[in-house]
């Protein structure tokens, strides 16, 4: 327990201390994220906050993770460094989506092959349970990439990606602590501490953005935590009152907003004959802004919705993974449909500009 608390405090303190320095240097060097037609902000703003998140998280993880129970830490740290480098390069010198995807693929392969971050079963979804080793590896790589990208794509308004990441880290970190898995709990609460410190500078009016450096790291950590949460629930050695019958559905509910929004936007772009990586303003946070919400209001509403999905799924854990996943997807579809309809109606009723 002490390692978990110290991990949070270390990450929070270091990130909280280094972010003002990053803001000052970015302003002196004029390293800004400048507004464009897709931006949700109006002022040039430094976008290197992920450097502070990375520094705080890595320092805390290295200092406080119990190595005797976490032999794969070296591979996870290697993945963190690689995802940090590609995020920093993209923040300083924008890279093509395909170069970013290639780097994410490498990170996912390292995690699935060397760190054993694997999904071994579909837990009854489509009637499938245990998976062959190759299928497990490929599926795990795809899931890791999907989660990493989902946080990268939802990072469009102040506080949103950080708040969802904080929810995931605290929720999963508490579970790992409850089942006596201190290493993963330290990783979760170290990132939680770094995000908490960063959010102080990111809420409106935002002094700094996390950039790809931060969102890619948060996505990577959440992918590791989510997959381990699913798999450790599946192991007989931890079966107890603290485990769940429908752990995949609960993991999805924790990440429901970024995951569903990413899949929806990718499918929509492909059906329109565009690249799934082509940028636009159709994400759920853009819809919330179109409805007249401020950044803070949109973030608060979306975070509350995400929390409700988590509570709903945990309460109905007994239904089983296939049923709960279907319910989550249907409810999210209905929510998105309603928001889009309200947004279209509001735009139709707006008076024309003179």
C-alpha cells in the first residue's frame, strides 16, 4: 500500500513541478499548437504536457514498482519510451498517420510478445472461449493499438482525455490493489498522480495540452491495465469476491467513450470513402461543443456518462460478458444517435450569419 501511495505522490509532485517549466520554455521557443479549422481552441497553446506526464510516471514506476513480482517491467518501460518518442516527435514535427501507426504496432508487439500482455479468451463472445496462441497474439496487438488510438483521438477538448484516463487508472488500480497485485497498482496510480497534476494546468483556460506524447502514453498504460484486468479475473488463483464474471464487459465500460467514438468515426470515414485516419470534427466532444457546451461542461458530462456505464455494468455483472457487451454497445449507439439528432436540430434552428 505504501508503494502505491508513494508512486502517486512521486508522479504528482514531479509532474506538477515540471509542467510550469515546460510551459515557460515552450512559450520562449514559440512551440505552440496553433488553432486551425479542426481545433477546439482559439489561442496558441503549448502542447508538450505529455513530457511532464511521462517524466512523473516513469520516475514513480521505476522507484516504487516491486520488481520481484513484476519481471516484465523492462519490456513495459521499453514500450513506454518508444511511445513517448513517437509522441514527442509528432508534437514537435507532425508525422504521417501511417508512421504513427507503425510505431504503435511495434509497441503493441513488444507488449504482447515480450511483456505477455495477452487476451487468451473471448469469454463466450460469438460462442468462443479459449483462443489459439497465434490468434491470441494478433487479437492482443489489435486491441492494444485500438486503445492507444482511442485516447489519441479523444484528446480534443480541455481535460477530457486526462479525466477518462484518470478514471481508468483509479478504477483498475484499486482493483489491482484489492487482489494484492502491487506492481500493476503502482503503475496505475503513478499515471493517475501524473494526470492529476497535469489536469490542474489543462482545465479551461488551458495553459498547456498533453499532445500526442501524453495521450499515447495514457492509451498504452490503459491497454496494459485493461488486458491484465481481464486476464487476472480469468485465473483460478484470484477467484474471490473481488473478481467479476464479466470482466471484458467491465473493461470496455471503463473505456467505452474513447473506444466507441474511435470505432464509430473510423467506420463513418471508411463508408464515406475516406482514410480512417483523415481528420474531421465528428468526434463526440465536437458534438458536445456543437450543442453549446463549454469545454468544462462537455468534459464533465462525458465523464459522468462514462462513470454511469461503469456502475451499470458492474451492477449487472451476473448477466455475462456477451449480454453486457451488447447492452453497452446498444446504449452507446442510442446515446450517440440522440446527441447527433439534437446537434443537427440546433444547427438547423440557428439564425444565419449576417
